[in-house]
């Protein structure tokens, strides 16, 4: 587990390198969601580049598609993509590496970008697994600002109605969106009570950037029968460096050269402390 | 004898015939199984039926998820809702993500008569045709509907199929229903005018040809059930042999069959193209037939426009 904690910081560095190379990216949410992705891809999910069409694989849907740079970093480390190629071509003319998930790339199941799409699709995937008697688990990551889209609540309703205990929705609850605090823009709290009222098992993480806590939640979700689980990962937007932590302005931003160097110093220090 | 079987019922029949053997066929409804004539499917195949409630975005998103996992979902909801309420799901989750979702728009056009513009779908052809990787089909009668659904069951790409609410007079017979996927059906050939129609407007187009014949005007009639991909070769051939082209569709005058045919004709063999369609305005209150008569979308109305176009 210690190595995965260090890996999360290594992949943050890869993420920022991708953003620097492409000249754009949703850096704040990339940083907040990293431990969730690391735990899913390196501990929980049955996925690999050798089994992209395996009917028994687990499914991952990135509903907050704009956290694509973090997703690229994870897919590269997992062996689906080549980091050097992603860095060389991200956002460039005629590149396959765009700013949102695109399923012509290996390892990506569904396209997203416009918010509020992932959860209903995940409900469909989980329903198919149930119909077939498959052991697949389905994970979908949404943002918190994204939850203002009503389609998510249609998905919460149907996920519970169909009793999809193979479905797990992770909310990257970093409390910030483009215009500021989620609670000022369109208040979500009490989010746990809301999702519970929709019939889901809800696990609220004290620290959604703590891999131990995240993994324990996923393990616990597997034991719940008859209803889906929602993990509210209380994360820090821009996690990894004080330069960007908890600052709404870093939702989409490219660091200056000086900021980049400072961020990388911070990330390296954290990684070394965990190594 | 007047046909009493609506196209939507034929869709249910064909899906039921195949669902016995093919357990990957799934039917999804949004509190619409009755109006989609799919209640018998839900009764006979409960494990292959999904009710999502009045939630069209969820309907299409779930269908896309099922398709991604290898199922063959048919999502049915009123045409007006499935194409506009869940337009983005049709675009992103179906077409863009390339999932095998068949979107069945029921009670299309002005089928809902007096229920007003909220329930009319006069934009669906334009909206769905503008999405890359989305196909758009409007079968003209129950026989063609059967062939179309049989063909769609064999492929793995998404498509939108619009049907009306009411039984429509047959264009074909059980014994004689020529069908080639993505090719218009030539119903008759003439040298004066080419009438190109889709969906429920094909039968009146054929009636118009008969009226015109009595006036000494010979008409080609194309059943362009495949609005997208449009059978361009058939359009060009019909236009080349005629002095004017008439298009007929139960749709807005913008972005539908008429617009597409006009593009092809103007590029390849310029002729006068007259588009007979619903107005760019709230449609007059009435039954489908009353609405069609009011706007000249009948055999007589089409024949009159065709004769005028030749003057």
C-alpha cells in the first residue's frame, strides 16, 4: 500500500507533465481524483491491456471526463497507453489524445465530457452483468459540481430500483467547481443523506485522498447486497501542492514554469516521504 | 381491407419472435410500454425488459450501458422525448461512443394530434440526422417495418427508427415488399416529376402518382425510408429523369428529407425542388388526417403541388 501512495504522487507528476506538454488541462480535479483512480486500477479492478474485450472484466466509467489527464497518467502506468506518446501528442492536431475520454483508445469504455452521462450508462453496464450472472463490478466516478445535472438523479433512482449491488459510484467531493464553492453555486449538502434517500448504501470518506480509507470502502461495498454503493470521497481539489490546493481558479489551468517547478518539488517531497 | 395494425405493433412482434432465441435482445421503456405496443414483450420476456420510469435520459444512458456490455437494446419512447429530451445521450452515449442502441421513436410527427407541440416530433429527423454515426429510418408501412427491424437486428450500430401511432394504409403486400437495406424503394417510375417521401407520407405520395397519371403526368415515387444514410444514387436518378422534384415528410420544413434531397439535387442535377412538410409554426389542432389535409399532405395535395411545379 505504501508504494501505491507514492505512486499517486508520481502519477500526479506525469499528469502535470501531460498538461504542460498539451498546453491545457483540468488540473484541479485531476489532482483530487488521483488516489481513487490508483486504488481502482492498481488494487480493485479486474482490468488489463490484455483483456480489453474480456466479458468478465470490470467496467470503469469516467463521468467527470475532464479529469482526463489524470486518467491518461493512470492508463499509461497500467500499460494501456505510452506516456511519451501521450505527452508528445496530447491536444495536438489530429491527435487521438483529446481532453475527454474517447473509447477508440485501449482501456477506455465510453466517451464522456458532457456531465451527467456516466451514472446511467454504469447502471446499464451493471444491469447487463446482473442479467448475465457475471461477476463484473462497475465503477463510475462523478464530480460533485456535476451532480447538479438531473440525469445523475435518474441514475441514482434506477440503480437502487434495480438492486445493483455490483455498481459503485464514487463522487469526487472536492467542494469546488468553476465558479467557486459547490455550496454557493448549487448546494449539494447533505449529500450523504440525499443519496441514502435514493436507496443507496453510502460511505462517506473522511479523507478521499487516503488510499487505505478508499480501499476499505471498496471492500465494504462488495459485501453489501441488494443495493448499489456510493462512496463520497471528500478530496482536496489541486491535492499535492499548496500552489493549487483548494483554489477554484485551478479548475482548468496550466502552471507557469515557476509554478510547475514548485509543484514538482512539492510532489517529489511527498512521494519521497511515502517511499 | 383497411389495415388495422400499426407499425409499432409490428416492431413488438418481430422483437418477440427473435427474443425467444436471442437472450441479448433487451427492450427498454420509459413508462411507454403501452403506447409503444410493447406490453406483450414485457409480459412474455420480463427478464429482457427494462422499465426506467419517466426518465428519457436514463433510458438512453442505460441502453448504451447494456449495449457496451454486449446486449442488443431497443429503447422505445415517444419520438418527441427520445430525440430531444435525451438528445445528448443519443449523441454522446449512442453515436459518439458507438454503442449498438436502437432508438425507437413512437407516435412520431403529429401522431398525438390535439396534444400539442410538446408531443409532436417535427424536429427529430433534423436532430438525429445531424449526429455523426446515427442512422435515421422512417418505415412507410407494416410490411416494410418488419423487413427493417429484421435487418437492424443483424447489425451492431446505433439507429433511430420513427414510427407513427396509428395504423397506416399499406404501401406493400406481404408477398410483395421489396426491401434492400439503405436503398430507397422505387414504387413507380415516370418522366415528369419525382416524388420522394418517407414514413407515413409514402402512401399519399403513391396516391398522388395515380391522380397525376389520370391528368397525363407521369411520376416516379421513391420510398426513402432510409433518410440517413440517404440513398443519393436513387435521388439523382429520379431527379435526372424528371422536370421537378417533390419531397414529402411529416416534419419541419428545415433539416429533414426535403433539405437533404435539395442538397443532393442541387449539387448533381439541378431541378426545382418543392418541399411539402409541416409548417415552421405550431401545428393546427386535429387528428393526423385532419392535419395532413389542412397542410396539403394528402394524395390530392401532393398531386396539386406536383402539377403546379411543372407549369
